[in-house]
C-alpha cells in the first residue's frame, strides 16, 4: 500500500513527545486531516492556475477528496 514519504517521520516526531496511546491516535488523525485538507486546497489552486474555471476546480478537489485510495487508507476519516 502507498504511504506518503514524510508521514512516518512526522508521526514519529510527534510520538516522541506524546506517550499516551490515545493521545497519539488523536494527534495522528489531526495531522492526517490537516495534510489531507492542505493537499485538497493545493489541488484546487493548481486547477485554478491551469484551467481558470470554477467548476473544473471544484470537481478536481472533490475527485481528490473522494478517491478510493484516500478512503481506503482512512485519511479522510
């Protein structure tokens, strides 16, 4: 399965300072949700730059948010 290259490094850095397992899970979900939203925003801005049409930008961002890989990995959950 595909995993983003900096995901384990980011989480291991945060896990170093947080020792409670439930807090680690919450932090991991918050970090994943933040980067997921950041990526969706970057897709929107890229489509804005390339196409300049609002409908195409929204469709591209929705396609990113609802793709099977992101839903399978639980990034958006």
